C-alpha cells in the first residue's frame, strides 16, 4: 500500500507559481535552477526575491522527467503485482494529482481503477470515478453562471452536467468517521469527559476568496459568545492555519482568562478529533467546508458564523446544509443546552458504496 505524494517546488519565486499546472511549474523550476547555477546571476536575481532560491541538484529538463516519473513508477508497480494481488485502486486528490492519475490510467487501463477526488474540470473520461462536491456544479445553474465572466467559464467550472462516472457529495471527504471518533473518545476521555456540559467547540478558520471577512466578524463572534456563555458548561476554541493574527489576538484578549473558556494554542497533541467526539455542539466560521463537513458528520448541533459573507458555490454549500437541517446560523441568542439532531453526513460511506458497486459491475470485489 503506497501513497506517493505530489510535491510542488518551494523557495524563492515558487510561491507565486502555484497557479501553474504542476508539470509546467516543475519545468519552470528546473529551468530556473539551471539558470541560477551561475552564482553571479544568482546573487543578483535573489536580490529581487523575498526568499533565497534553491539551486542545487540541477537535473535534466526533459518533459518525461517532470511529468511521467511518478506515473511510470506506479504503473510498473501495479503491473508487477497484478497477477498476485489483482486490480490496484489508485486514489488521487487535488488538482496537482490530475496529470499523474490520468497518466496512470492511460498507461495501465486494465490494471488500475482510478478515483479522482475533486473535479478535474475537463476530460472526466480519463478517470474511472470522479468524486466531487455537489456545489461544484452550482456554476452550471443560471444563477451560478452570472457570477463567472463568460471568458473564464471553461477554465474554472465544470463544462457539462455530471455523467455516470461522477459521484456527488454534500461536503468534503474526511477521516473523522465513527471508528476514528470512537478511538478519539477513548484517547481524550480523561481530559474532556469531566468538563461541565454542554461542551461547546468553536472552530475559527480564515477568510477565503469566496467567503471574505475580517475583524468585524470576529467582534460579532465575541459578542455572541459572551451572550451564550451563561448556557455553556465549557467552551473550547481552536484556530486554523488560515486564521488572521488580528482575529486570534482579539479572541485571546477576550477569553484567555474566562473560567469557562479554553483556547488551544497549537501544541501537540491536536485535540480536533477529541473535540468532534466529545462536543455537545459546534460553532464554526462559514469559510471552512472541511470543518463543517466533519462537524455535520456527527449529527450534533452545528451553528455557523458568517454565512452572509459567502458567495457563489460556498453559498450553495451552506444552502444544502440548511435544507438538510444540519446547520443553523449562530445569532448569540441561543440556549446552548438545547439539543437538536439531523441525519449525519455520510459522504465517505456513500462514496465507498458506489466504488464497490462500480467494481462489482466490472467483475471485481474489494476484500
């Protein structure tokens, strides 16, 4: 069981090149390494950059060494093990994996079953299954098309409705399934079980292009948390890597000395799974589809902050969760001891069932 990683070049100008397809990014990186191996030019060029550019290990600039190296190794591996172990299931996630996953299927179509997680935007026939959130297809609706200039639609939206090899999910896939949460409940029992109830977990993300907000939302959250604190037994707050410093500083100033509040400082171990297992309710900023998907898989109350700042397909995602009864807006007037429930999001289970179904249709089974 091998999990190759697709790693983009780092250092120097590379942080501005992430918009490029990964194969082109790697080629540009190697060209720059070749140019910058001239130390005189390197000194001059690095003066224009915010960080030094790594120039060691200059290699061949051939396209095959950039695009197909990992793909060919995977193909060799699955062909060598096919007779003994059978079909290899290749699961790729994210746009950087698209050329590798499609190359593997092209080179060994009889030996692999390729699942691409997240919509590749084009040539879906290059994958056996594509797993993508339903809100990705919001762009094909009349309202969704209004939000994208015609010139850019073919590049940033799906071009046609989902075909038979597309599996739609309500949210993001994640690893916080019932088995993981049972383990987390045991591991975090001594720390979280004794806390006064209800235990309210607050997850704070950060602004994104489709859900942009600032300190004003943090101030709104602070006010609302103060309003509901009387009905909370304990409150545990976590930040994400995207949380702006101004937002985290404001939260720390307000609640670091409050007897009911605990703010996780980023130290190990990360209590995230423990929070999912032991929380009685969640309050989550609207920007994070992943955090919301995880919380909604528990079937526990989930309150959302900042939905009004979201637009386009993020708004569609929130509308879907609201229609399912999975989330409610956090207003600050709630009694956090009130409980409500809904059918948990089981996207991973649904996807696994679809994978087994398609494999069975082709005469394969998963042991």
